[in-house]
C-alpha cells in the first residue's frame, strides 16, 4: 500500500503530469462556471486534445476537467440557481436560498469543503477496494462480464431516467450505434451503408459531442436567460468564508455523506445524482428542524455535496478495475482509455500500476488545488457567470466543430456530430436519454465480444448464465429489476397515469 | 374526454421503426448459431429487443389514455416557436463543413460564428460580426499557429 502510494506520488508529481492536471482542473473549472456547459460537454469537447498525450497524463487531465466542472457546477448552482449537472440540482435547493440571504460565501465554502472531504474519502476507498475488486475481477470469465454489463446497463438506464422503458430503449439504441463498423471476429463491415468513414465505427468524440454538446446548444439557444444573480454584494476571495458555527453544524451531514457516497459510487448505474438526492432526503428526514430545508439549511448543501464527490471518485473503481462504467462520464473515461489502447479491466492494476495509483493521487492533488484555486478565483468566476449564453453558444459550437475535425482531420465527422446532435435533441424531446445511449455505445462492442465468447465456451448453452454462481446472481437481480419495472407500469396504469 | 398521448405514440413508433430497420439490416449478414455467432447475430438480437420494447410502449400509449390533454402540456413547450435556433444552428454547422472543404479555416470559422449567432434574436448583425471576427482571429492563432492543426487557412476546392 505504501509502495503503491509512493508510486502514485512519483507518477503524479512529475512536471509534465502536474501541468496536465493543473490545466485540466483550471479549464474544467472555467467550463463549469460558464453557463450551459456541463461536465459531459466539457470532457467530450476536450477529449481530442488528450489524444496526443501519454495515457496517464491524458486521464489525469480528463479527470481534472471532470471534477473541475463539478466544482464549477456547484458555484453556479449556489449563485445562479442553475445546476451544471443533474447531481447539483439538489445543491440549488438550499444553496441558492442561502445566497439570496446574503450567505453566498458560507454556502460556497461549505460546498467546497464538503466536496473536498468527499473526494478524500473516495480516494481512500479507491486505494483500499480497487486492488480487492481487481483480484475478484481476475476470476471473472466472459460469462460473468456479460452478466455484469447487462446488469450495469439496466441499472444505469432505469434508475435515473423518468421512464424505465425508454431508458432501456436508449441503451439498446446506443448498443446498435456501437455495432457500426468492422466486426472483429469476421472482419466484415457492419451497418456502414457503403460509407468508408463508417468502417472504423462511429467516432466516440463525434457521438459524445453530438449527444451532449450540440443538443445542449439546441435546447438552450434562443431561450430566455434562465437564472439571475441573487447577490448584489461583491463576492471576492475574502468573502468565501463560513459564518461561525456553520462548519460545526455541517460536519455531521458531511460525515453521513461520505458514509453513503462510496456505496452509490461503486454500484453500477448509480452515480452521484441518485446519491446526492438520497443524501438530501436523509438530511431532511433526520433533521430536528426539517422546515428549514429549502430555505437555506446548510446541511442541505454539505450532505449532498460530500456524497456526490465521494461517489464521483469511487465510481472510478468499477470503471478502472472491471472496465464497467457506472455513468456517462465514466463511459467517456473508459473510451479515452481504449483510444490509448489500454484494455479496461483488472489487468490495468498489474500492467499499468502507475496509471491507477498516479490517477488516485492526482484526484486528491487536483481537488486540493481546486480548493486553493477557488478562493482567489471566485471573483473572476462570478464575473464569468454574467456572460450571457447568447455569446457563449456560438463559441461552443465552433469548439465542437474544430475539436471533432482535429481527431481525423476530416470534415465528415463534423457531419456525424450534426447528425447526432439533431438525433439527440429529437430523442430528448420524445423522452429518451442521451446518457444511456453513450453508455450502450461504449459497452456495446465489449458486451458482444463477451457474449460470443461465453457461448462459444458453453457450446451454445444459454443456461451457462444461470449456472455460474456470480452471473446467476446478476441474472436474478436483473429479473427482479424487470419485475419491478413491469409492476410499476401495471400499477401506474390502474391509477390512470403513465 | 380522454386523450391519447401523441408524444408517447410517436416515440414508441420510432422504437419499432428503428428496431425493424436494424433487424432487416442484420439479416444481410451471416447470423450463425448461439455457439458460433455470425456478424449478424448480435445486431439482430438488439433489433428484436428494441422492437419488442417499442411494441410494449405502443400498446401502453394506446391503452393509457390520459384524462387531460398532455399534447398541449408537453408538446407545445418543447416545440413551440423554436424553429429559429434549430435551423440556424444546423445551417451554421453545415456551412462550416462546406466552407471547410471549399474555403479553408478562416471562412469556415467566420461563417459558422456569424450564422449561428443569429439563433438568438437578441444578437444583432453587428454583434455577430464582432464575435465572428474575434473567434476567427483566436482560432487562427490557437489552432493554426499554436497547435499546428492540419486545416489550411484558405483553400480552393
């Protein structure tokens, strides 16, 4: 353990990697506070830049962008009542009222502090459980992987979305997009419609940017500006300071947050969003004064923030050790790994120990950096918040176009982005979700490969998925989930509401 | 009076349409058997699953009639009067593609920003011009000179 941490520090604290980390964190933070740019848009927009770097540096930078945007999202939630990510919708509930009461400084500090504690816990969990999970994962064969992926996809698509039926459909659509390209077993081009550019498959960057970037612009552009400034008073570094007793008041909430966050992070399909909602519900339930919630209760900021951050970090555990991402952000991280020719799975721990441990240390360093960075920079962020979206979105569109072009120096991919942007917007209007589409797209080829191998090994006997104990458990959980969905649909029908 | 939710019906129809399309397409490839799957097997499975789910959703949308007209509640807020950003954004990216091939980085960037800025009614031609000029200059400096991107500033054909 000590050796590994030492390795991690040596990897993370090189001039090169530290620079990537700082750039990632800073750019992420900047993107996060710009209205209308979420973590997914930011990561997919900057993914092409990391292609040229070596894998550890690239992943550190992407992770930096991720928690940088998350941090920035907390800022916009509190000051503007605009959640950058779904996970932050909860922080708005009490953070924004606090800002309205002139306690913006307190809210910001507690959010940053809770988030830092959450990350630190997540890092410890990752160091402790990552190796254990990898050990277990080495015992898995294709049968187990297929069952686990199926479970993960089902959970991811049904737990967070509005309609479970459409969630599953979204995953299937993503899986189908993943089929496009060369079939590894036979070398046949599938679903390429005679277009040579599609023979290598749909570009991940083009798909992600279309699904999230372009669709975001289409949803937001031309609408009236949402949210408005609540604090008239100037916010500068010195005002990011908690009021007396507020740290003490929020400590128990942070404690409960870091206890439940890692649990949600490690489970497939349950990312920070569900975790932070659960935390908020819990804080409200056990509070002696639940009526304060929604009117600026500090626990309502501290609890969800710490839960969310610890879940965000622990979500890397299954992504890196099993190769199974829990949410769309993790799926993008996995995609980045694969672009660097690193096959995700337990062998990462053995073949690239410096990547795993370096990343682990960089999480902690990056968040420490954010904490330090945000205190002097908060004044600048606040100014940035007031840039109207109508000037931002054309620049976002340009960055998407040039970013996707840069991957292959090919304008065809720009067309792909446009196609998926329009597709994603229409799909969202009809109630489908873009995040499961991306998850399905990234897991699709791996799922097919494992499915094929499992059935070759069993000579075509489907019963192998039930007979092997671990995949049997997965199948049982899948069946329970499907039953619950069906039950809900039928009960919903009797009540006359879909 | 009961209403059938048109949005649900449309999305279910789309699932079936997409699913059947995938099934028909995968039949072009060798299907194989469970023990020896061909390239068409997995997509066929996916297409069938999507069609099945679409069918359930279709039946659901037809049988669950809502007591109030959801088409007004959900349909209008999503579609009403927002054709402008749609058309402008799509046109802008399309122009970027065309000018990227037949014009180069400078005209493509300028046109993209200039066109897409008009998606928001409050942006004037003047502000579009200023923004487009600024972004084009930044793009040339950052992407062409600093990052050495393979995208000529001007090109003909």
